[in-house]
C-alpha cells in the first residue's frame, strides 16, 4: 500500500493538535487484517473501522484507477460511537460491531 506525499502533508495538517504523530501510520497495518466494520463508500473508497490493539482507528483506502494498487488516503483515531455512525455511509461489507 502506498501513500502520496500530498496525502501525508494533508494528514499532518488536519491531525495537528490531536496527538496523532507520523509514527502512528506505521500501525495502519494492524487495523487492516481484522476490521470490525468495512464500508464501501463509493466505487473506489473503502473505509475500515478497527479496534486493533484495543484502540479504534479508521484507515481510508482508495483503489487506483488501474485497479492494480491501493492508496492510503486518510488515517485517524476513532471510537465505537463513530464506528456505528459509519454504517450509514455506504454498503456494509463486514460488520462485527455489537448492536446498539
């Protein structure tokens, strides 16, 4: 998986003051294998919500136009309440969240 320089800079600016350091991006691989919620937002965007290592994170991925690659577009902290709200954003492919 790749991330563009543009997206890294955009993320650094938008995550300023949130205690979300660049090193956190190394942990994105922990969130991908076991999503608690997987939502297909559009034809190319997929949103994962995972509680890997006991914390909630949301990596947003985008398939390349060729369909042969995946880009990391966004990565942020989250919580279970936010995860439940994400169900409404698209087609739910995986959902192992407890019902509210």
